[in-house]
């Protein structure tokens, strides 16, 4: 797993992180975590550098566009894979505490509450999916995840995700996801929506990209 003190990430990774920062800069969760616009992008960059590094080692990072100029990305893990191992979780927690102090404990409590709504059986997880704001509503989000969902259908695998952005619900529902709970992040945080997608006989016809 890449640490923040390691050498620069592989070619193309910096551009990928930039797309994720651009896409999530107005996401309700990250606006709550980092309310100061002047520092939000810097903090998000550190977060997504970690997530992309963990995704490449512990799961999959799918990209639409080319390596030098990605237009969107998805971070995914299959059953039995953990995006954040113990060391990764500790680094994530350290990043949060360095950025927002004691409020990080509310965010971490929210993560633990969300974990209680994960499927009990082994399952895949769509951790992040984003499309650059200038390329939304062009089917790029669907193109990122549809092959993965089709493989889950073939193998009878349930998929889980968590969203803080209600604007994206219609996109996820078209792909076959259903909201299973509403979790309020402590400390005035947003309402998080854990969603599941059970295996389907036919692939869903989703046609638009998510807003994040």
C-alpha cells in the first residue's frame, strides 16, 4: 500500500486523483468534513491519494478516458477484499484528525454505524464512483460499473455502496440498487444512505452518470 511518504504514484495517478477531487468537492459528506472551501481540495487530495493507492493494491480502480486525462473513476473491491486494512484505516484516521481535529471522531463513528448495514454474506463494494463535472450525463458512470455488475450477476454476488448525495439515487436505482437504511453521521453530519444491489437476471438499463 502506498504511504504518503512514498515516492510519487504511478504515471496517471495524479490526474486520476485530480478528477476525484473535482468530482467530490461539492459532495455533502466532504463539504461537512471540510467546510472551508480554501482547504477542502487539499484535504481531499490527501484522502484520494490514499484511496487510489489502497484500491490499486487491495481491489480495483477502473478508469474511463485515458491514463493522462481520465474522465471518471470507480474504486471497487470483490468479496473477501478490504479496501482499508488496519494500516490503511489508521492512516485514513490520521489524515482526518490532522485536517479536522476532534470532529474526526464523529466521522469515524459514522463509518462504524454504516458498517452495521453491510450485507452479512460476502459481497462486493463500490467504494467511490465519480465523473468529472464537465462530462456528466454522458453515460460514463454506467460504463464504469456495468461490466462489474454484470459479473456480479453471473456469479450471484450482492454489491453494497454508501451515498451521501441524494441526487445520485436515481442513477443507482436504475442500476438496481436499493436503499436499505438511513444513517445520520454524528456531530451534525449528513444522512448517509447504504444501498444494496442483489444479483439480477437481466442487466439494468441505467443511462446517466452520477452527479459525484
